[in-house]
């Protein structure tokens, strides 16, 4: 795919995300919320665009995605929470939409484009990699899980379901990557892979937490938590350019 086409696709995706946020704010929220929602959006998106103008394209470490996400959350979401004095419940999910639009805008402005097309990985290889990641995380979590078994939690044995949850989550995320890998050279493609993959992992682990705490299974709440967590961590991992920059420059002579 040509670099100018990649740039255009990502640019349209970022512009669409910003447009959807402002359009939703104007259509859904009362006028009393415009100053915060619209004004906050202008500040967030303007700051992202201004910062990107001073940074060279290709500088996109995962932690920078988290910084953009948390900063946007502080401006667009925190003031809408009831504990912070917010009175409009619809402004809360709209604020998170703005956070995701800010992350996508930052990603599209900074993504290191390359004409080098990666070979598509077969499903078996992708699932194998997902299994290895799930196994690695399971090994790391073993000690805390063993300690939890002897705790006074309402249902301590439910924590053992963490192991199959890791495999369900990571294998689902691996399948998402396999299905979308043809778009992995785009910032919006990496963003979608990260969000959907994060949603799979956190969505698989969430029910285990409720079973462990002997809480009722609240599906909408589980989905909301998984979407929020996946929307932060997933893109940060999927968009991290630091692992690809050396390969990108090493292969530049082939363009």
C-alpha cells in the first residue's frame, strides 16, 4: 500500500473519530454541558495536534499512548463523574469516546509508515503465539494465585479460573490479530487490533473476578470495564513503534 494512501486512510479515520465526538456532544448533551464537552475536546485535540507538530513522525512509544489517554481522561471524563460534581450521566461514556478519539488522533499523526509489507502469519502460528503469551502470564500469576487460595475471600477457588481465562482471552486476541493483520500497517488498524484484543483479554478475566468475590454477574458492567481497560492498554501495546523502528530503518534501502 502506498504511503500517501496509508496517510490518507489514517487521516480520515482520525478526523472521523474527532467529528463523532463533537457531533455526539452537540446532539446528546444539554447546552449546559457544551462548555466542558466541546471546550475540553478543543483543548485535548488541539494539544495532541500541537504536540505532534513538534515531534518527528515515527516516535510512538506505548507509554506516550497511555499519557495521551490519561490526560484526555482527566479533562474529558473526570469532571463528569458524580464524585467530581458531574450531573449528566450521558457525559461519562461520551468522555471516554473523546479519550479514544484523542488516542487515535495521536496514533495517526505519529505512526511510522513503511512500504515494506509483512508476510501474513497463518492462524496456527498466531494461536501458538497467543498460547505462549497466556502461558507466560499464567506462570507469572501463579504465586499470587496460590497465596489467594489460602485467603479469606468468599470464593477463593474461583481464582483458579484465571488460567483458562488467560488462554481464552489471549487466543481470542490472537484471532483478532489474524483477522485484521492485513491492516496492521495502518495506525487505525493497529488501534483496532489493540482495542479489540484488550477487550478480549479483560473481558475473559472480568467474570473470574466477580466469581472470586462472589458478586452477581453484571454483564453490562463487565463489558464497560473491559472496554475501558482494553481501550487504554490494548492500543498502547499494539501501537508501540519502538520495536519496529530498527526493522523499518534497516529495510529502508529496499523502498
